[in-house]
C-alpha cells in the first residue's frame, strides 16, 4: 500500500542538516565583501529561500552588483569545502530505501544549484535511491520553488492522475507545492517551525522520518 506514487524532497533542512557549511560560506562571503557579520538567527533564515533574496533581505542591500559578488564569494567557499559539511537526518536514508522498495519514485526539488545537488547525491550514495533531481542553475537563477517543483514533477514522467507529495522544512516548500497543485508534508526537524507550517497550511506536519513514512506508505 502507498498513498503517493512519487515524493519530492527539499534538500537543505529536509534530507540533510547543511547549516554548518552554508553558514560558514555565507559568513565568508559577507566578510570578504566588507559587510558587518550576521547573527546566528539571521544566518538560519538563509535555509530555504533563493540565495539572492536572502542576501538582499538580511544584508539590507539593493545593489544587484554587490549581491552577485556576495553570491560569487559564497559559491567559492561552498565549492571549496562547505558543500560536504552536512549530516543526513536520522532515519532518512532508511526511509529512501523503504520508499524505493515500495515502488515510490523519489526526487529532489531544491533551490540549491543542480550541480551541487548531483555532487552531494553521488558523494553520499543517495543517488541510488533518487529517480530525478531539480534545482536552480549554477548561478542560482530560476530558483523559484514553484518552478522547481513543477520541473521535478514533469521529470518523473508518470501517468496522468499520479499522486505526488512535496516534503520540506520551510514555507517556501509549502507554497511551491500548493502552487503546483500538490500537498506538502512539513518536517519539524529542519529550519522551519510549527507556526510557520500552520500559517501556510501544510497538509501534514511530521516530527521524524517514521511519521513521514506513515504519511507516504500508510
């Protein structure tokens, strides 16, 4: 038995806690650009939305050239090592294996550049479970979550009437899923909050991989 034919997973804050590498790379970019350091609370808000939007919001800047410079510095630090500073959340790898065995297709739908996603999936061996992946281009363009969710759904190439579920940890995942016409399960072990999920009408709120398994497989 299964409730869904395919499941789309956000990556940062959903599949893995990538905070250490992301935050270090953001701080490097800000320091190299001569801007004041950000608080830990501010850094946490970078998980989820497009990187350009986060720099614009948290650094209080509208200079697009400076934003592009910040993104370039971030990419420099992240590619040099930050990309591998993460931990897969407890129970997730076993969940992927169980879904694979149950015939559920799974994919990544992340605002992270697709080249980073592919490198991480291959490095961790998770690529054996995932059928597809969608993300932004290497310059973080086309990072709108609705666009990414729709792209991931299309790449599954499943028959009309197939049942899809998005899994994420921020409001952007819920909004992107709903805009694409599918439900979303929000995970409490990432970077979002129950209040955020309730305010954005998450279809499911789960505390761990076991609860998520029950939502997907019944």
